[in-house]
C-alpha cells in the first residue's frame, strides 16, 4: 500500500489498512489495484485457497459489525473498503476475469490494443447463426430438423474443443507472464516478450468470448 | 433500465436484415466485434454512383446492438459516401435513447459503417473504373 497521510491524525501511514499511530481504519486509495488490495503480486497464477483466505481475513477486518461503535467516518470507510474488497475478490477469483483485469492495468485500457477482428471466425459465427435460425424455424421432428440438429451438435462439440485448446494456450501465456515478472528484467527483449504475451492474451481472450457466446447459443437452442 | 420503445421496435422488426454477396460489384462489407461482450456485427452497403442504394446487416448480440445496426442501415440508404462518413455513434445513442452501459453498441455500429465504407473504397480503388 502506498504511503499516505492518515485522515485522522495526519501522520504518515505505512501500514496496510490502519494508521499505526491512531489505529484508525484507512480508505483504500482509488489508485490501488485489486492485486495490491488483496496483497498479491501481479501474477496470473494465483493459489485460489490463499486468495480466499486473504479475502476472508480482510472481510472480517472491514466488517460493519465491528464498526458499530466507531465514528461515522470510520463506518463509511470500512463499508466502502468492504465493497472494493468484494469486487477485487470477484475479479481475481476467476482466471479469465483476472487476465482481463491485468490487461487493463498493463495497457491502460483494453481498447488500446484492440485486435483486428478475426474475419474467419466471424464468417464462421455468422454462418452458424444462419444454420441456427434455420433450425429454429424448422419442424424439429422432421428429417430436416434432425439433420440440422446433427450439424449443430457437431459444430458445438468442435467449438468446445477449440475453447479448451484456447484455455490451455491461455494458461501457457499466464505462466509466461509470471516467469517474465519473476525475472524482472527491463531489457528490450524482455519488453518485446511482454508485448507478445499481452497481445496474444488479448487475442485469445476476445476470441474466446466470441466462441463462448456462440457455444451458449448452440447449447440453449439444441438442448 | 428498460429498453426504449425504439430499441424494442428495431429488435422486433429489424430493418434490412440479410446480406449481399461480398464480391458483388459495389458492395462494401464491414465486420466488427466487441471483444468485451462478444457481439458480432456485419454491415454491408451497396453503392451506385457514389450513393448507397441499399444496406443490409446481420448482428448477433444484445437488443441494443441489433437496434443500432438496424437503424444504421436505415440511415445509410440514400446517403452519399461522404454523408455516410458523418454518421456518429452519438446520433444513434440519441435516436435510440441508449443508456450509458449500452453506448458501446452504438460505437460498434459506427465502426461497422466505417469498415464497410473502407472496404468499398478499397475495392473501388483496385477495380478498374468503368463510369466517371
């Protein structure tokens, strides 16, 4: 946590969430990212058990019940800290959301490295949606209905396999990222590697979202 | 927040849904997507003598994305290339009364228009000019 001034006694705060001098709870600064907030380094492979333990520990720390007899200022601070903490935990708990969040942190805005739209994938999705429409309009009991359903089912399975493949590629990138962070180098090859990882991660994450949507559509329609 | 009547109307009665053949003469195709929500939008224009004579779209996404692209095709028809360039996402937001969380849908529609226009122009540049 960055050094700042205690809102109450104006002394310098060096502790995590409490002033060492007057022991008042300190607000989470707006600049604090979720990793710092939960006391984790900016890594993509996190131990979910450790994350959960830290979350519970901090949840108790800021729990409104413990602030009932405190000043209004302290009640407000603890409540808003608890809210930030909840969002932080929900974001970091999920590996995909964690990666999305890290990308946003590392690149300012996710849109800054907006990828060129994957034209092939889009064509495929649009074509599949057409088949889906056709199936929805068809008599499900007819031969044509059966045929379309079989086509869609095959497609769904293929897409699900692709999703799994993408997720394993993502995990590899997560590991690459963490390794790069551990070496902590600032050389130009390290920078190039950093950009490669972020770019590929962005691509994979967005392609995964598109595939996820169509898979959900397929599953809902032919279930 | 509920969808505005105009969004619901476009969603229930989408205008100009469908597609042209990509390699047809005078056709420009724009395909864009929102990586955040996974919406996919395809917007096509058919141009004759610098005027958009027809437009079609196909969108897979939320109601606002469908309404935004449906409205965009309506607006595109009859416009010149130059006029079409001027369509802004804010115009769509205003017309459809989109809430703040759905503004990105209108951005997507603007991106799709731009992509279709660019595609048309690129094709026109590489093809021999027969009129003019």
